[in-house]
C-alpha cells in the first residue's frame, strides 16, 4: 500500500491520471483499523485505481490541507481533483460503489 507524505503527495495524487483513493487514518483509531483490511482487499480487486494512505499523526499538514476533522476520512481524486469523500467505516460494497 502506497504511503503518502508531503514529499510524494503531489506526484502520486495531484499529478496522477485516473482515480486515486486516499485513506486518512491513525494507528490509534479503531474504525481505521477495521477499515484497513477492507481497503486493502478493495485495492487488490481494482488494480486500475491507485489506493494510498496518509497517517494523520505523521502528516498533519496534509490532514489540515484537506480539512480532515474525523478519521477515517477517504477522499477520491480523479486526475488530481477531489470528486468525492466519505468519513467513517464502510464495507467493501460501499467502497466499490464509492470508486465507481
């Protein structure tokens, strides 16, 4: 799973072609821990979509820039633009619908 930080975010997300799903999470967050395996399963099932994670404790500036006030927050970027988001735990079917 691609780990994002302030050094690679622009290249991997903002300059990427196609869809990028970004999970803002923290190691102490219960719902984040429950979402992680679902997120990984969905990523494996959709190699045409880039899936990545941002640890909000380590990358506070990214969390602030994208107005992450609750976690997990998942943003869907398409060709560098935010096109959708959800906050909280979702099952795989909901994530599949989210990414289209």
